[in-house]
């Protein structure tokens, strides 16, 4: 799954065939180790501002508050943040970037409950296409309306959330099969 997302995002080139995205598609990619790409010398505000779409700049301080960076917190350097705080900065950056196709690979790793809830709300409000990879079943149930299963070189789509997918998959493939 990570290889597929890296192919779609353009981080990897396919060995065979090609990946074609629409001419107006702007991909944002949140990888499992996204925090490693943060500039440790930047403040939280500067790191997010540098990557945010211009339309978000007037509301940047308010949006950072949703990710629990308030008051003087936004002036902290990235280098002094915990892993969870760095993850929240990375999530804010990607959600505020000018993308209309967002790929998120395990975005809830390193997040506490309130940060997961903030991310969930932000993704509910997201206008573009979302490709979400997660082992967090509750998170998936709250956000997805279609599950795509890649198995044995094939692809099968299931309408509904993750629990619906498990039920439908079980009815297509009885247990023990």
C-alpha cells in the first residue's frame, strides 16, 4: 500500500506502465514518517505558513488552534517539539496545502485522542479527494464511504465504511475460504 501511494504521489516511478492523473490534480501526500521532513529551525507558524495555500494565511493562527497550538506555542521551534506535536504540525501543513487529492498513509500514528478528533474533523471538512490508509478501524469507519481492497493482483471496491466492507467481504468470501 505504501508503494502504491508513493507511485501515485510521484515519489516513485513505475517499473512498468504509467500513472496518469488529471491535469488539474494537485497531490498532497502525508507519509508515515512525514515528521522527518520538518525544518527543525523553523517555528511552528513559519513551517506551516511556508506550505499553506495563500487563501489560508489570514486564518492561519485560528487553524493552528484547532491543532492545539495556541498563544506563544506557535513561536516554538520545531526542534523542541515532541513526536506528537511534530505530527500535528505535519498534518496542519498538508491539510492547508493547495492540494485537491490528499493521500494519507497512517495519519493517526503518534496522535493522542484529541489530535485524532481534530484530524477527523479537518478531513470531514476537506473538499477534495481523500485516499486514506490506516489500521485505525474506528477512524476509518468515521471517514470513509468506499473501501478498495487490493488482493492477489486484483482490485475490488466496496461501498460504505470499513465495518460495511468487513461485512460485505465476509458475505462474498465465507470464513475459511
